[in-house]
C-alpha cells in the first residue's frame, strides 16, 4: 500500500520500520521540525527523520498543517493511507479526508480510556494494571475516532513509563501492520467509541511530579514509576530538590506524612496511609543518580526530618 507516515519520537520509529518490513511503499514521512537540544542548544533532528533519511524516504517538517502547503504536498504524494503515531500535530479536516483509507492513528491506550497527550505515563500514575494500544480512524476530535483494532498488555508492578514505552512501541508496530493489511482487504469494521467512558491523560508538566507524602505509599510509588524518566518524581529536603528514580512500597510505620523513618541503608519516608516508601535510587540536586544509602553517607538525615 502507498503510505505517508507521520511521527516524531523514538516511539514512532518501530512502527515505521515495521511498515517498511511488511513491504509497503512509504512515499513520504512527516515529522516535527528539528529542535535545539542540550545546554548548547544544538539543532537536532527527531528520531523518525533520522530513520527515514537512512532509508532514503523524503521527509517533510512543516511548522503548520493549516496553511494549505502540507495539503498540496500530500496531494502530490497521493497516499492511499496516512499512518500517524505520536506525530504531535492535529490534522485538519482536508487532510483527514484525503487518503482512500483515511488517516489511521496508533494511540498508546485502550480507548476510550486515556485519550490525549501522555497515556503511557498517566495510566501508571493512576495505578492501572493493564493498558495497550488502539488503532483508530482519525476524526477532528482528539482520539475520538472509531476503533479498528486493540492489543492489551499487563503493566508490571515495578514497570516504569520508560520501560512501558519500549514495550508498547513494539506492540503498536505489530498492531498497525495488522490494521493496514486488514483495511486493504476490507476485513475490519470500525467500532464507535463509548464517549461516556472517556478519560484523559494531560500534558505533563514538571511541577506535577512533586511527591505529596499525604498520599498513600502505593500512589507515590506509582508516581515514581509513571514520571520516570521525564519529568521524574521529586521532593525537597533541606531546601534541595531530590529526584526519585526508583522506589518500593515499604512497611507499616509510625510517623507524620513526609517524615523520615529510615536513614541507614536507604532513605525511608512515611506516607499518608501509615505505610512507608523506600527510596532506592535518587538524584540530589547537582549530582548524578545514586542509591539513597550513598546519599545518606554524604548527607546525614535525622529520623523525623520532614520532607515534601
């Protein structure tokens, strides 16, 4: 099938690669514009662009899709289908209606749950034990289109968003290849979503990742997992920001929420439900990641110290 692919980050690359391996003709790739990265603000191409150019596929990086120029480019490319995975731009109606088989989105949740920007992180933060990927026909609403196929997977008790990203990128790639094949053969009947059951995953901001020790240990552990590796859960201790990279749910404890109840081999903090949170790996402000025992050796913390 003649395909235009739209995607930007690492997560999208697996799907583009799988489509090529399945023998489809990818006639063009759309990705977000190059962005400055790092302290030196070096202009860096997105992963999808790098992959596409390594396979001699034309790459387009419009700042907007709404000025008519992208539409004209797409008309010249004449795709039978547009595949979209984590592109990062909303497609206008005239583009949605252009391809014979429509625009198909691979969304990293079991729709209608967790529509929106950060479904992988947010499902972990919310304590879900299952998630998956949905392929859908794109409409003008955000992730509101009819469902084509779904694939479900369990979320590991200690699995982070970063680890789940990697697993779902493979599941998404396989599912999209399946969907494209079945669409071309007329073997899929789109199913409308139940909009009354829709939930939304917000755009993540750094301040959202600050740990509130009035919450339960399980909620905080889920936040540590869900916000890793960005924006990364954190708290303040003695005026210094401490990032939490890895944690475990501890035991029942006595202490006000946020109080340090363990300070030997690892930092242990009381939570709002009377259960402790063990901080395994942390990153103090201005330092590299380390186990919390190492941090305590260099910066002793008294039992009863309240953090937040």
